[in-house]
């Protein structure tokens, strides 16, 4: 009887997923990056190219440092974690957010160890060299822009594919890329596949349920709970359930971000015209930022990017987020954040990549949040 109920439940989920597809027809003018799964797989393998880690190298990994703030970093870590577990290894896990300040805090824990760093790109060559000096061996799989760092154990897709997709090909080169990994890749790299859609729904569900869930304790990331959950989805084929969940979460996000973004105003910011808003949220900040840009463009206000800021009382400093439309090339968000973070002189600094970045700013006389919009520091 229970088996029958399980079958009916699976059929209901399948029907819901089909209904979503019917409700979301192809949009006029859409172009697709991949028409078939074979075409997608070939693209990932082309991005990975000749880069390879031997079985001995992979099994030698003692520590996994990973970006715990997004689906890509968690999925990449889940792949490596379960590869090592299947080979009788129990690696130490170091979940973290990107940024040299966060990495530097952990140098003591990786000293003289074989470490893999996943989806955490640095923007200064010297930082990689410091990590090399601290570790026995440093393996890196990333998807951020190449800054010229050279090492036979360093790989970046240079923004062509998500780190998790490349990690899968490197660790499981002869096995099909799981649908979960494909969908995270599509969402992260802003690509579209004709053979399936709705990667944004999956991303929304994963963020609310796992990566940005404020009710998950640090131990959930530190002890591998989240990595087990992601692997369970990869193996169990539960993507359709998450798509159904994500559809409604996505609708809520769309509604919320539109209402929030309309409060932004146009201001000058370090020589650029920006849309600015006092707002912070662990889940929808990027979406709100890009909605601000869309709103401004629609109303004839040409801006370069969006600036969202909030005062973090527990740190006694401001956190400023810089977000562009993921297309412009006039200014690199990561480089701008790093410069301003250094000028601000806080312990957190600045970090990020070309299209989305964060930096911290002090609250003190002569250097407050308002000064960023009144004074030119760079």
C-alpha cells in the first residue's frame, strides 16, 4: 500500500513539473546555448580541456575549502566530499564565504596539508602564493576570471561553466553530469538549454531550503550535512520536486524584489551613476539589484550598476554590495570592491567577481556611508 502511495506521489510531482512547463512556454526571442544534453556535456569537457587530476592526487586531499554561500560551491564540495568518502577518506571541511580576509583566517588550519579550494577565486596573485606556501599541495577548481595565476593544479573555467560542472568532469570524467549539476551550472553561468528549463526555479528552492537557510547551523556546513543532502538529490533524481517547490518560491521572490527595488534612487558613486538602496538579504539581494537596473532602464535612467547597503550591528560596519546586469564591461565590480574595501580599512575588506561584489566600510566621523556618495576616493 505504501509503495502504491509512493508511486502516486511521484506521478503527482511529475504532472506538476509538466504543468509548470506548459504554463511557461518558450519566450519570444529566447536563444539557447545548448540544444541537447550531449552538446552541453561537450561544452563542459571543452572548458575543462586537458586539465586533469590523477586518482592519486584526488585521493590525497585532506581538506575541502568551499564557498558555502551559493549552490555552485556547495555542489562542487559535495562531489569531492563523496568521491573521497567512497574511497575511505574523511576530509576536513572548511566552509567559507569568498574573500581573502576569510581565507587568511584559515591558513593555520590548512598548513602543510593537501587542500582543494572550490568556487573561491582571489583577485590578487600574492594571495594564491601565500596559500601555496602554507599548504603541502593546493588544488583549485574555480569559475571566476583568470588573473594569470599559473599552477598545474589550478583550474578556472573563466566564467564559461560553473565550478560544480567542471568538478564533476574532473572527478567523474566517464559518468554523465547529474541534472542537478547541469541546472546549477545553467543558473550560475546564465546559460539556457533547450532540452530543459527552469534552472532558476531549482536555484530558488536550493537557496531557500539549503544554502541561504538562516535556520541551518554552522555545523550543517562544517560537518557535511549540506553536502550529504546535495548528493542525495544528485543520486535520487529529486530535481522535479525541487522545481515544483522552487516555482512558488520564485514567484514570491519576483513579487518581493519588484516591491523592494522600486524604492531605489539614482545617485553618484565614485564617478559612476548608480541605483542605490538601503537593503540587505541573504537570498534576494542580487535579484533586487538587477531589478533596480531593469527598473531604471525602463524609466529612462541610464545607470552603470546598483549599490545596496546595510549596517551590520554585529560587525559595527557597513556592508555594501555592487551588482551589475551581468553584461556590462565598463567596470569590474570585484576590482572596485577590493579598492574601496582597502580604502575603508576594515578587517573584512572587499571581494567578489566581475559582476557582483561586496566590501565593508567603517562608521566614523569623516568616513561614513554617506561619504561614499559625496566624496570621490578613487
